[in-house]
C-alpha cells in the first residue's frame, strides 16, 4: 500500500501520476480569483461583490458572519494569492 503523496509522484519515479487534488483545487480557485479581479463585468463578479466586497476589491472583502462555502473557498485562495504577491 502506497501513501497518497507517493501516488502523486510521476510514473517515471515510481508513483502513479495522480494529481495532488489540494494543489489542483487551489489552482482552480486562484483562477477564479484572477477572473474576479480582471473581469468585473461577469455575472459572478456582480453577485459576489454585492454581498462580500461592495468596494470592488476581492482581496479586501467586508466581514460576513455566515459566508457561503463558495465564498470561503475563494477568499482563502485570495489570501494565498495576496500573501504570494504582497
């Protein structure tokens, strides 16, 4: 039995070539954050900004007591991006 991190190794070095799903999810959420920052005419931007960042700044949202799971995930990815670019 192999550990999950070994399964994610490329086949050439003894793994099975599976994707690391956590990293893949963060990458997809990062793309969504980028879209929210660059395409302000999208319906998704308009809906999320009305509730979570009315100032139009995805990286500095207002505090909400019970945010949706979708927004929590996007906000975590935005924090990672901000920390990386900051």
